[in-house]
C-alpha cells in the first residue's frame, strides 16, 4: 500500500442570519453559509479529500444530509471522523492543501487560526496544513458574492 491523494470540493450560498464558520473558525461577516450542518464549506471539502484518499467514500455516505442527526452539526465532527477512518485503514496525514474561493470576507487574517484548528481536527501539526484564500475576480457565484467555494487536496501515507 502506497501513499494516496484525495481531492475535495464544496460550495455553499450565503445565508443571512447564520454565523460564518470556515475551517472551524468563526469569521466576522454579514452572513453565514447555508447547509444542513453548519455549512463550513472548507471542512466539507477537507472531509471529502481525506475520505477519498482513504478509499472510504464521501461525506454524504457517512453524514447524509437526509439524516436529522447532522442538522446544524459542527463540521469538525465530520473531519475528525474522516481522520479516524483514514487511520483505521492504515494511513496518516502527509499534508493538506486547501483554497477558499470568496470575494469576501478575506481569509488571510484568519488563516493561521484555521490552520491550527484543522491540524487539531486531523491530529497532525499545523506545518503540514496549508490554507489560503483567493477571489474569482468577479466571475461566477463567488464573484457575485453569493457564496463561498472550497477545494482541498490531502496526501495520506501508510503508517
């Protein structure tokens, strides 16, 4: 068994009246993200990347939005469980690289806190976690400020 790569993507529209959480960190903004859980698009993309690399399906397989147990759930639960599944299948986190696509809010002021939180959830060190933001330069739903998208890549190594 060799090293494996997983990729994840998620996108959510903004929902006024909800708090915004990205990477498990509360981010000041005028709207949060719509979703069955807390709508944390970054943690959802990371969860899918870990599960994909481990050959363990998708976030929807493990935490279906049709299940009332996950209504309003903290998405940190999803990423922690994905990391447990990867470890149970004989893997450890090599590194994580993630990009959040949003015109606003800016991610840079929160990147260090997000890296720390993601590392804690994955049971690894922050120096193997990279999280950064970018804009869509006015293009598409993120460019119109209708929501946020996130992409993640995870490398798993055999233990």
